[in-house]
C-alpha cells in the first residue's frame, strides 16, 4: 500500500514495473486485464490523477476511489472501446448487484497511479486493492453514465465508484492463485473474503494526522490550476462585490446538500457575505445546519509574482464572532489562510470550513470548468457585474 515501484532508468515502455507486479498485465492504457473472455483474473486500473476532463480521485479518509471509464473521445458508443474497459465496468457492477450469486466472477482491481521519480520516469505507486461499489451507494449511484462534449459532439463515459479495501499488503502467493483463476484461497486477504462471500465492505479509511494545511498545500500546484485561479482573481479585482455570489456558488459545488438562502450586501450584512443551510438526514424530512459564509478576494501566491495577501487572524475572528449557536462558518478565499489563523481555529475547535485558492481551482475542474476559457465563460455570463 502506497509503495513506489520504480521503472528502469532508460524511460522505455518495457521498463514500466506494473507488468512485473501482477505478471502479464500489460503496460498500456488505463485498463490492464489478465484473463481471457469475460472472466478476468484481475484488473489493473492505472491513473495519472491529472486529467482535467476525467479527474480520477482517491479520498484517503474514506477509501472511496472514483475512476472514469475509457470512452474519452467522441465517435463511439459507451461500451465500444478498444480495451473494453467500459464493458468490463458494466459487467462487474452488474455482478455486484446480481440477484443470483452476487459478486461471483468479479475480479480484484489493483489501483496504480503515475509517480515519476529521479530513478525512473515511468515509476508507479500502488494505491490499493479495490472492489466495485461503496458503502451507502445504491445500484443507481455507484456506476453512472456521464455526458461530455468535444469537437461539437456529445458522448458518454462511465464514472465508477470503488472501495479501497483494508489490505496493507497483497502477497505474491495470492497473485499466483489469481493466475489460476481462483481468488478465494487461503492466501486471499481477509477484506477480500468478507466482500466476495458476504458483501461486507471493509474500507481502508485513514484519518489525517493534521488538520492544518500549510500554505504550500493551499497553493495551486499545476499550470492549469494556476491559470484558472488567475482568471478568477483577475475577474473579481474589477468587481470585488460580485465575488460574494461566486464564493457561495463554489461552496454549493462541493455538495448538493448545500442551500444558499441569501447573498448579503453592504453594511447590513452583519459581517456575513452569504447565509445558507446544509441539509442532513432524509431528503423528505431533513434537519438543517445553518452556516455563515465570508468571501475574501485576496491576491493569491501565483499572480503577478508578488507576495500573497493572506487571510489572517482578524479575518477569521470576524467570521467566528458572527456564528451563532449550532451554526458553522465557511471562509472562501482566492489566496491562502495564514498558519497562525489556521492553527488557532483548529486548536480552539471552531466549526470553520476553509476553501482556499487551490480548492477553488480544483472544485471548478471537478465540476467541468476544466480550462481557463470555460471558467472565463462562467465568470462573464453569471458574475459579470
């Protein structure tokens, strides 16, 4: 789990390590399967985690792994792909929810991600043993067909939800068993046995050791994110009052249960730029947790080469003072939260959610605004004045 397996120094495709871990897996594509016909011995899911159109993600705190299928260009039906990855997903998820002998015939999925090192550009990191589905997700939620458009054409691809099982080590002896077509042997991991025989998910959930993110962790880390954040900050420097509505929209994008009741204005806002509710429980009988949102359109670290304007203790204290009993706060900024302000909030256990500049860029990408031009179109059309 999370070990890095290095490739050869020459950077050649033949030197990629995945083909040598579960042997005879192949070294091309996102889906790499072992076994003939519809019955697979195992499947490797390979991801770069940096595709803006198809953002594969792993939530290490819950074990939820989201993976996109292999129909990523227009011109083909959902299941008509060269590697047959989407057809495999359909078969596996159908078996998970089958009326007779559920899960029988579903192969183990081994997740690897691209992880270049100084020793080898094709090195990879093992992210875990995954199975289709996730606790709490129904048959209509764990595998979804999503629409995209490219070159003026619409097409569908799968968004699949997997559970990373609590399996720290995959032993070679089990891989040998899998090669014979038998996944339920004495060498099989306990979590795999529980899932295959009983349908019990035992996810690997890893609670973070720290709740204070550094400035670097709040700062954009790719050119695409930097371009998107620069577009946002540049747009609202001319019309800063409009950033309040945008900040509320950003928080809404994080969860469908977020309801914005009002975007406040001027001196009557009581120190809050927006107020809303978060719905808990059943949708037919919800309980609402109220929140206050404050927006800070400050210069981020990546724009103009100058020093960022950070969110400090006074900014956070202002929001805290406006939160009433049983409420929580949300602070959205194009910049970063200072170390001192972050630490004080977490140490005093104030219920404050921080959304920094990097978060804004990642939220936009996840919601389909995955280029600077798309973000600028959103800003001009909906937050123009």
